[in-house]
């Protein structure tokens, strides 16, 4: 499947395993090329310059980069470990459910009785 989008890596012209130094070097080169002052404020150059700044900000921050890599499919999210419990279910959950059900019934009965007494 072909995408109409380019990644931050493609925008900077680097590989997805690029080091921080490589990211900063590529950023500086692209920023010089697309700086609005160098391109008479051309709209496309200005937009590209903004995207280049965004790319640098995301890719040099380890946590943001990891999330970005997950998002674009460079890295696969690890599967969460299954929760294994050795304890038996407690009765407190059953009691809580019964208590909530009784409270709901009580609330409904109370509403019914109070609405009937207003009609007199």
C-alpha cells in the first residue's frame, strides 16, 4: 500500500535509525534550504520550514520519537503482558454489585413514590 504522506525521516533525508547527531545535521541543512528569509517568505518554503522544525523536535526527544515510530509503523508496539492472578475472585465484588443494584431499585422506588404524592 502506497502512502501519500512522507515521514519526518523522509523530510529530513535520513534513515529511521539515524543518531541524534545525524538528525541535527540534516535539520540544519534543510532549515538553511527552506528558511523563509532565504526564500522571500514563499508560502511552501515557510510551511516546509515549519515541518522541518517539527520533525527535529519530535525526533530528538526519545519518548516522542518512540511514539512517532509506533505511529508510522517503524517500530511495533510490544504486546502487553497478560495479567495472571493466583487468587480466587473475592466476594466483595459480588457484594458491591448487590449493594449497587439495591440502591438503584431504592432510587427508582423513591422516585415513583415521590412523583405519586405530588398529584394529590
